[in-house]
C-alpha cells in the first residue's frame, strides 16, 4: 500500500525524526523499535545498535477491526515504542492502532528513507598529518567517506551523490574550497558523487578502473599508482590496491591515513567477487592477499586505516571514527597473518549476499546508464555487503 492509502488514525500520533532516533542510539539510551515493513525488507536491512531492541511485525497484520491479544503480545513495550516503515505512512497507521490499544508509541517520520538520509561527520583525532581529516558515516548502510582540509583547500574521498550539497556546505563552513573529489574504485553499493562534484572541483577516478568500461574518463582526471594530489599542505598519494576490484585504489593522506576504499576495513577484508563473479573470485582473492601483504601491511604500523564501509560488527575508535592503526589490525584480525591458501579459503568460505541492486549501481557508476537523483537514492537503500564475512576474519 502507498502511504496515502492508509486510513487516518482516530487518535493523535506523535512522531520522532530520524536524527532524534539516531541521537538516542548514539547516546546509549535504550531504544525499542517495531519495524512494520515486510519480512524480506526487514531481513535485508534495519535499524540496529547494541542498545536497540527491534521486532518485526508487518503492517498488514494490523489491518482489520481491532488488535487482538495474540498480536499485541508480539509487540514490544517501549518508552516510548518507535514504529517505523519504509516511508512513514504505514507506521503512522500502526502507531495509531497501538495507541488506541493503550500503548506508549511514536512513529518515525519519513521511515527508513529518512533514516538513509542521516550522514554524520567526525574529526579523526588519530590523524597526525598536515591539516585536518574527517570521516563521514552513513549509519543506514555503513558507507564511509573522508574530507581533508588544509590551508583553505579541501578534498573529499568516496563521495556519495546523495550528499553532494552536504560536502559543499561543510567545506564552506570550514572556510575552504573543494579542489578534488576522489573515488577509490567503481562502487557497487552506492552511486558516486564524483561526476556531480566535478562541475565545481576536479573529479578523480583510478586509471586502473577505466578499462572496466568507464564512459566519462575524458571528463575527469585519472589517478595512477604513485600520483600525488596536493591539498594545501597535504599530499595525497595514490596507491593501487587491487583485489576487491581490478581498479581498487587507496589514497595515503599526509602519510597518516590510508583511505582503503573496499580493500581493507577495520573489521574485515574485501569480498573478491563483485567484478569477476564466482568464477573469478579465487584469482581476485589471491590478488587481494598480495595487495594486503605488499601494499598495505608494509606501511608503518601507526598509519590509520579507514575503509569505505563499516559493519555493525565494528567498534568505533575513541574519537568515534571507524579507523584503526595497521599494527592493531594485524594483531586483532587473524586473517591478515594467514598464509595465502588459508587466506583465500577463508575469504571465499562465507561471503554475504551481494549488495542490493549492485549491477545497476555499477552500471550507473561506470556511466553506462543514467538515473535521476530519486532513483539513485532508491537504488542504494539497504546494506553495502562489500566485505567478506566478518565472522571468518577474527580467527579460530
């Protein structure tokens, strides 16, 4: 049903915003959620957190004369209970029914679409290069990006198309000018903002990604292994790190922060099957092993790793960012110390489902198809799933 098709509740229904809900979760408050979407939508992605109790009861079970006791028993008690759906229409209706049944309930205004519009920026305290480095985090999908600022200039790494205005606003608030927008690779989980930002800054894609069929390489700059981009006093060095994709590229910022894209995360390593499929995954996994050992783990132990994604399994650093020194990752992630054969076997053993709409997103990021802003946003709703299974990375 469309939101406008639900009957207007007979009682007043209070709402909460996605920002308020996120604030309660990050503050450590106990949060109780009733997700009224279909079972399959809930299983694919939902609000999560260590202090979140969430139950899925689809909205259609509340359609009828009144809520019976059996159904009411399945609904958790919250203080208040937050009811959500995809866009907010079903949750307002369900909340009204529960309020009429005597429950303390609010509904999430805008639903999961509003949740997907949350984008947080955190200063990375562990960064000790020139200027200042920030990490962006999209809680709904775990997408991460980076903003570095020095001497009135700025660069963004792995920008999302849905937040191009946000980058412009943040850079202006920091009294800087955006000079570069860099992608680490052809993303499979979100639509890149590099081409949009190329209108006001220099868009950069890895040169090694072009052979995949990029249609707009003549409109942007390309970054080859060893190339350096200067942002104020910051030098950003290009490091080709294939494995997740053939063009996967990392950027070493100020010799202090390695933006690894999907090469290495703080809780896992990349999955190797999104470009070459199942048949090519073993060779890509061996390439990933070589990249990790020779191109990433060979850097100083105190260089911070910052991936393009994070899962619910990751613990934030003391500053709230999802970054970690290379040395600590080697200590904590046993897979990084495996011999090649065992590493490949581990990575291939238990890969999660591929990202939702990944083929359409890749085609969009290659420039092989065009989508408007609304369709781009809808394509990337859901989890990123660009990492290998976190459960297999911690060791025996």
